[in-house]
C-alpha cells in the first residue's frame, strides 16, 4: 500500500508541476488583429506514431476542418 501511495504522490507532483506552468501567449503592444479565416484546413493521409514507425497511432487518416469548427481526435489513454 505504501508503494501505491508513493506512486500517487509522485504522479500528483508531476500533474501540479504541469498545471503550474504558464503557457499564455503574450501579445506584442503593436500587434495587428488577424482577419477572420473563412477557409478550410485539409489533412490528407496523416500518419502519427509515438516511437517506432511500425506502431502507428493514426494511419492514413484524411479529414477536413471548416472555419469555426472544432475537431478532436480522441483515443485510449
């Protein structure tokens, strides 16, 4: 039980470290506003792997995202 507790404490420390990082984008004082995007973004034959190329997470995925649309690709953790 102690080993499980120690692993949980270590994991919690890593999670809080990530949560405490600052990832905000700071605008330059004279930055121009971007016009709205009215186009689409197309992904064709996308392949993603973490580590060895033979162990693909995504393989040959094609999709289109329209302006204003939100897309999430979710899988097993």
